[in-house]
C-alpha cells in the first residue's frame, strides 16, 4: 500500500478513536481541499457522522458520537436508519428470529469478516466464486 495512503488512514483512525476539533479540521482540509466549512462545528460533525459508519467503531464510540451530534443539533441517522455495530444488528435480527447477516462459516474475504456491512458472504461467493475451490 502507498505510504501516503497508510499515513492518511492512520491519521483518520486516530481521529475516529479520539475526536478533537484541531484534528477534525485537518481531516476536513485533507478530504475537502480548500473548501472551508460554513460553520466551525461542521468538521467535528463530519467526523462524528463518518465515525458512525466506521467498521471499527465500538458501541461506546457510537454512543459518544450520537450524543455529540444530538448535543450540537445534528442528526445521527442516515436516511432514517440508526447506526449499528454488527453485534447490535445481529442481536436485533436474532430477536426477530432471523439469522445473522454474516455467516462466519462462509466468510472468505478479510473485508467481509470485519463487519459484514458489505453484504452476505454467501451472496458474494455465489456471484464471484470461492477462491478456495
């Protein structure tokens, strides 16, 4: 992987683990270029919104981000859907009698194994084939 990309991802991960205004503004400038935010809170809000979609986010991180967004008048949902960790999503599915989205026995891709947000491993394996066969 390109060293610049590794460094950017490391900075993003550090910001998502410990959000702060200075690093959020730096991240904003890296991702948006010279386009300034229309309000000083926007970079932190963008950080917290992105953190809600981050595959490595924990339940505690989601709660912190939702609380920060609500405290500052921002919505925490995405088109009406609340952010969930894979564990929360699968617990809700289990309560409804449904299987987990990700079948760990069939997951082949390291990306899929991280959270299952990309899709059901069976569907992807059916579409693109198994590498192990």
